[in-house]
C-alpha cells in the first residue's frame, strides 16, 4: 500500500485540525503584532526653561546636547535674540521639532497676534501656550470667566492657521476662590473646546490637584502634557522618584489626544543638562517596566 493510500479520513481530519490550529496561531500572532504596532507612541520633548542658563550662554550647543540626550523636540520659553529662521535652522541641524512655545499673553493679543503666529509658523509650531497669568488678573471667579472668554476668542482666531492656544498651570489654579470654586475648573469648563490644557503634573500636585483625575476630566484637551515629578517627602525628586502615578498618566494620555510629553525639570539640584538627561533616562525606565 502506498503512503497516499495509507492516509485515512481520520488522518485527514486530524491534519486539517492541526492546520487550522496553526493558521489560528499565526493569525493571532499577526493580530498581536498589529495591535502592538497600533499602540500610540508619544514623542518626548523638553521645555528649554529647564536649561535656560545653558541656552543663554550657548543656544546652538545646548540644542545639540538636547538632541544627543535623546529628546525629539523642544518647547521654547524665550528666543535668546535669535530670529525664527535661525532657530528653525538650529532645530533642523539637530533633528529636533518645535513641540510648543511658552508665549506670554500680551504677545497673542491684538496686533501682536499676527506676528506671533508668523514666528511660530516658521518654527513649525502649532501650540501657543500661555505659561503665566499675572496675579491681578486672576483674583475672582469673574476674572477667570473673562480669561476663558479671551482664550476662546484667541483660539478661534488662530484655528484657521492650524494652531492652538493653551494654558499651562502652576499651583494657584487649584487654590479655591471665594465661594470654594477651583480656578482651573472655572476656566476650562467655560473656555471653548479649542483651548488646550497643558497640565504640568508636578505643579498641579503641589497645589493639591490629582493629575490623574485632572487628565481624566479634561482628556480631550490634553494635547501636550508636562512631565514633572512631585514628592511630599523628597522635593528634589526627578521623574519616577516621587509620588506620581506615572502608569495611569501614560495610560490616559496614550488612549487620548496627547501628541507630546514635555519634560520640565527646574529644581536645579544638579546641573540642568544632567537633570534633563536623568529625567529622560528615568522616563525610559518607567516605560520598560
């Protein structure tokens, strides 16, 4: 009897089942790979305020170091007397992107707005983030309502340019107003949906906020997020060395609209360049867990 003749119907069924199983395993494996490929990867930039003294002394050299450390982008907090064209060339020379600019409120108002938009277009930046509100403009609920209206109007004005206006917090945004309302909520519950929330996790926690809860509540506004550590017992803690629940923060950001993580390390307990390098290394360790 030949080998072909000895191959019974039962053998055929067994072989078919095995083939199907193998196909299913390959399919599952492929699906797993697809899901892994689809997992959102958010690039990490650095706020240059972290290394402001280095930037003052040698901006081109500092940008080169930032790129060498492994950052993908930078957020400006001042331009050190360079033109937008000069800054863009420095970024390009180092393979860096502009992931935002900290822009004072007067520079996005009235006649200044068009100049600021043009400057940022050259940089390739779409995030105009206001980092500070003067104390006299944020005393009452009515002040915060006026700010929400102002930011909404500016956001509408830059939308056709493909840009966003946003607000970056310190700690006072969670100190209750008279009547108990929280400034952060008054502002973002009344600002248009086009106004970006740039949550600074460490600053917020120092004011009593829960960064995880804030990100959950305003997830659709969190296009860029500042990664900064907070620790009650160790004020010098860098990312991953304190109390922040980074796993939950990453989960929320990566299931939402976040486009950039931005490290800001301003404690200056170690040399600033070393501080941003260790911060990125700690971030990478957190992601490897």
